[in-house]
C-alpha cells in the first residue's frame, strides 16, 4: 500500500507552512487531511479557498451546507470526511436529526431532501440533469444559483474525499467518536 506522508508544520514544504499554521489556529489542531494535502501546496490552497467560498459566498445556510457536504461524503464513502463533517455540523449548530439522517441515508425534511437528491444527481449523472429533475429542485424552493453553489461544494469534496481514499488518512482524535462506515 502506498504511504502518503502526513506532514507537520516542520516537515511540510515551505509553501504549505503558513497554511498549516492557519489550520492549527482555526481548528486548534492540525487536521491530518491538511497534513496530507500539504505535500501539494496548490491542492491545500485550492481546498481551503474553495471551502471558504462554499461556506461564505454561497446562498446556503448551515443545514444546507451540511447536506451538500455530507451527501457527497457518504456517496463517496469517505471514512475521514463523514466523521469530520459530523463534528463540524455540531459546531455549526445543525440539528442532530439532520446530521443522523445524512449519515444513515434516511429521510430529511422535504426541502433538504430535494437538495440531497440534486447533489446526488450531480455526482451520479456528472451534472447532466434532466429538465424534470431541475423542475423538482426549483419547485422545492431552490434556484439556479443554488444548483451552481452545489458545484462549489462538490469541487471541494472531490479534493478531500479523493485525497483520503488514496492516503488512507487517519481520522483525527476529536472526530473518532463520529466514526462511520457505509
């Protein structure tokens, strides 16, 4: 099995050090995912920038952000991101019922279910969405902007989910209590 290095601030490429220091400041620890991504300063920078854009510059609230993230994490079977985003959802004050429904693939309130379904269509159908599916999404109260905002979240999650699959990133201790398997 290929071993990917989980960098510390000291071992990271010079271009990644400042970004890792910011991770420690923001999380109170260095997430192992960021340590793995540090090998590619471009990946780490893009991941952080898209994550900031997704949380700060889309039309989604905390519950909707969580629906997009966790739908992708569960669909991609990411052993690291499901528990990490469970912890993040708790800090974002997302209702426990929504968190559990996403982790267990059980029913959500109708509008959030429409968001999960559209997110799954983006993944499974590679963005080739039928008019009927778009209408269902819009009829649930979402907009063209919301559809496009899903793509921002998806871009971020492709980076983290695929990194974790290749690196078998160990789950950080604070997230271990939220361990998940499909």
